[in-house]
C-alpha cells in the first residue's frame, strides 16, 4: 500500500539516544491504524544516528508496513541554550522548514508520545490560515499561568494569552517560511535565554504571537495520572488536574511530557506506564539491533 495523497507526513526528530522511544511510537502508530498504516508517511530527522540505529528503524518500518524516510539535519546552532535535562537534540524540530522543502505541511510529534487513534483526521485539518495547529499546554495553558515563558512581563507579553505545547504541531510550512516564524524563534531564543523555561517551546510561542490554530486536547493529552499525590499542579485555577486526568480516557495521543519517562525504571507504576511498555520493542528486537 502506498501513502495516501493529501495526508501530511508525520515528522519526528531524534538523536541516537531516542531510537527506542521512536520505535515504540512507530508500533503505536501501526496498532492505531491497522491495515491503513501504509497510507501514512514518517520522516525521521536524523541528528546523529549510527548505522545500526538507522537500520533498526528501517527494519521496524518494513515489518509494520509504515513508509519511512530518514533525513539528516544540520547541527543545532551552538548559540542556543541548553539546560540540566535538555540537550541540543530538542532543536531538531526547529530545522523542519529548512530540511523538508518538498511538503506543504507536516505533523510534528515528539517521540515521548503514544498514538492511540487514527491520525488521518488531524493530518488533513484546516488551519484556517494559521501557520501552526497545536493544543494548549496542560500545565501552562495561558501566559502567566504555569512555568512557561517566565519572562513574559519583561518581554511585554499580555498575561492570559493562550500558550501552546509544541510536542504535537501541525505545521503549514509555506506560511512558516513566509513569516520566518522558526527563524524569529531562534533569534529570540539566542537573545533572551534568561527569559524562557521551555526553550524552543517558549520561543515558538513568542514568535507565533498568538497566531496559531487551537486543536483539541485529545490530540496532545499529557499523562497526568502517573505523577502521584506529591505532584503540585501549577495552574489548578485554569486547568483543574481532575479534568486533565479525565482527558486521558479519550486521548488520541498520550504525551509523556516531563523529566521522567515511561521507558525509565524510575517512572511511577501506573496503567499508562504499562500501556506504554506494551508497545516497546521486545528483548529479542533489541538483540537484533
């Protein structure tokens, strides 16, 4: 089966440390689409994959029936900031408008997500003239509510402006190039590293300046229930935690955002951890890589 015309390709950006999460994501995509998986396309932006890693991705793609292409991306600008638990790998998605010149639009996915429902309705979504389609960030839905964009006052941004999460983004690449949105985000980040918390996500929100199309939270549902009773939700007054946990029941995409990841031993025991691990490559798969 060949990819269906009109469907935006799915794009992920990884270095060699995120091969196994990508392979897990690929398995979830295949399970969610069944025989229709061949209508999709996956473009993997390569930030330094060793040959064995690239081979394991291609082998999985063939066995799953998921068309895949691996494209190299340039190294991240050394002037961009990194933090204690971020690496330069987070900037791979910032190269999408430059590396993917042959597609009008793409669906970007972080690799710490599971796909649980058919993505095709999202892949053809009308963005209404906006360059980005994204969901409000569950823990920072508005500027001034939550940890995102801590320098908003100094930057002159309005408190309460909607703020999106960049882990799932439908991108109109022509509009992004025309407005230099990603370039302006990089320029902002290099100039104001002291005024951001989520680095490129804050920068994209700054550069978009409110010009983005809001998609439903089911397309980017944070895994909140495993965070445990010690978790203090930073925007309870805007996005109550009970509602976010309820959202998990109808999620099309579950996003394991945060420092702890479900492939790590320290991740809390939970139904969502068990769900994630059912999609992980088996021990035998790991040996074959």
